[in-house]
């Protein structure tokens, strides 16, 4: 009730003013903290010379980001440019062979990067999953997939398989984990789809074409085999009107995002400050809340940039890849919280939806979420912090359903029915604001550290109560209402579009 209800324009304007002022105030505190701490001993390793002509140092605490856009940048550009070039030539000369070109180029790139023995190792996993799929038993294919995934996440098998990589370089571990993990998920998807379509058996060649598509190989995203096979098998792919312009816009947006992050890291040391708890504890409550929020926003931006670059190449190949994750700013429900939409789609199709059904019953939903987060824990690599992250987010997802069921209970349902639709929307936004901070805190555990999460929770809920607690919740409430208004507007536009497309 009240979800599609509009609020007065003046009220929404007030929310925008409050949110903008709060973000500016928190940003000012973070900027001052970054300037004050730049010369601290604890900052020396992760805050290094940047724009020396204006005297700004740069936060380089994120190893992956720095490597992608410094020493590994040219390798990525060279590999993806070669893929685009050969794919374009093949599409022009022999479009029916483009899936072969993708696979051969990808396999050669993997071999050149990680060595021939690593390529043979992955071929061994592909063959084993193909053989399992011929037996037509989904439980066997899923079990083999989880066993293969565990072999890349747990010792001693991970160390043994890592020995197949020849040479040493900075991103060897990242590429090994990425290529191996995504390979297992792709092989499992292939095997399960092969079982689901006994009337049309797919071949080992189909699996190899699927697995060694280079743009997706090391960093994802995951496309389930049925979607990939249907799209890559089009003999004469045709672009929709305006699609090429959208691809160019996406590429430009990725470049702008990279530049924006680079500028941001020269002024805000959001990744370094949390590592110095003594310094972080001195921050004002507003700056500390902004620091926790900005850590999640940055992780989303990093994922959006990575998938934006990869998706641009995939769309040039006439594919429709999974979209980048939804911005953390627009999240106030656990059901939409994911930083990799491809893995989320994979988990939903083969685990979550398969067990949970309509996700309306408490017990099946609990079983489905536990199974889903068990697979996610294995994917991330079992350790104490991942266990804690999985338990917290699993609880959050189920707690939403419990609260929904409670709201549908007779007395509470009658109370809400007595409210106006606008007041119902306001009441629900209060719960959405609390949920928003639960999402931040639960994910901050894995994105930063347990100690920093404890500091933020203690300051916002205990020592800052009630002034800081209520102030942060009110600002978040304003943000949730603005997000709801945006969702309402988009829903109305979609309804109008559908009405226009209906035949007279």
C-alpha cells in the first residue's frame, strides 16, 4: 500500500535539500580528515604521490584498481582490442564462424597469459563436466560443480592447481582465481542446461566456445549457457536502432567513471582512513557515517566500471550481457543487494528460485537462502569473515520476509489500511531507512574490516544515540523517499509505454 503514491512536491524538495546538505557536510568532514591525515605514518604505504604539480597525493590502497589502470592497463587494452578486431573481421567475412573465432582467440589469450598447463587444467574441468552432463542427472552435475569450485578455493588442491600456472606476475593470483572460478560456474551452467534439454544435446565444442569467450573469462560477468548459446549462434545478427550509439555512450561513461574515481582518490582517502582505527575514531559522527557509505559506493563503482568495459565489448559482439549492479544508493531491500548481477542470475536460476519457488513461504525461503549463501561462501572462499558476511546477509534476506508476513497479519494490516496512502509510504520508508543501514553494515564487514564495522556501529548506535542515530536515519529516510519517487516515475513511464504498444 502506498508504494505507487506520489508525495507533495514541496515535501520531496525538502528531502532533496536535506540529503544534499548532509552529503556535502559529510564530504567536507572527509576532505578535512584526508588533509589532516596525509602525513601520518600509518598512511605512508597507501597514500602515495599523485598530482605533484598541485601537491595532491593519491589513495592507492586498492591493489586491484591500481593494477588495472597502471601496469595491467595496456595488457587489457591490447587483449580486448585484438578480440574486437578479429570479431569484426569475422562478422564481416564469415559471421557463421564468429563463435569459433571467439573461442580460439580466447584460448590463445589464456594460454599466452597463464601458460599452456593452466589451459590444459581448465580443459580437464570442462571435459569432466561434459561427461557428467551426458548422464542426465542434475544433482550429479551440481555436485560436481561444487566439488570443482571447492578444489579452487580450499587447500591443498588450490595450491596444487595453482602450480599449473607458469611464470610470475602481479595479477597472477587474481587471474587464476577469476578464470578458474568463472570456468566452474560456466561448466556447471552448461551441464545443467544439457540435462534440462535431453532432446537437444550440446557438444563439448559448445562448452569450449562458451567458456573461452575472452571478455567474460577472467572477470565475468556470468551469462547462463542457454542465453549465451542462443545469442552467439545467430548467423546474421542485426543491431537494434540506436544500439551503436548506446554502446558508445556506455564506453564514454566508463571512461568518465574511471577519471572521476581517479580525481576522487586524490582528495578523499576513503580506503586508507579505515585502516587506521585510532585516526578514524576521531572523525565526527557525520564523517564516519559518510566514510562507511562511501566505501560501499566505491565498491559499486568499481564493479560498474569493470562490467561496463567488458559489457561494451560484449555488446559489440551482438550479445546482451547482464547489466551492471544496482547502485548501493538505490538499495533499501536485501533482495536487490548484489554486486555482480551475472552471479546473482546464476544463483537465482540454479539454486535460489529452484528451491524457494515463489519466495512467499517462510520455511522454503529459509532453505533457499541458506543453500544460496552456502554456494556464495564457497565461491568467495570459506573463511571467518565470509562466514559472518553470509550469515548476516542471509538473516537480512529472511528478516525482510518475516517483517512482510508480520505486516500482512490481521491487526497490523488493519492499522495500515486505516492510514492514507501517503502516510503508508512514509511509514514504510522509515523501515527502508533502517534496512539501508543494515545493508551497509552487513556488507562493510567483508568490504573493509570487522573492527571498522564495530567502530561505525558503536558510534552510530551507542555513543551517538539519540542525536546521531536519529539524524542519520532521517537523512537516510529522505534518500529512500527520493529513490521511491524515482522508482514510481519509472514504473509510470513503463506503463505508459506498454499502453502505447498495445494494438488498438
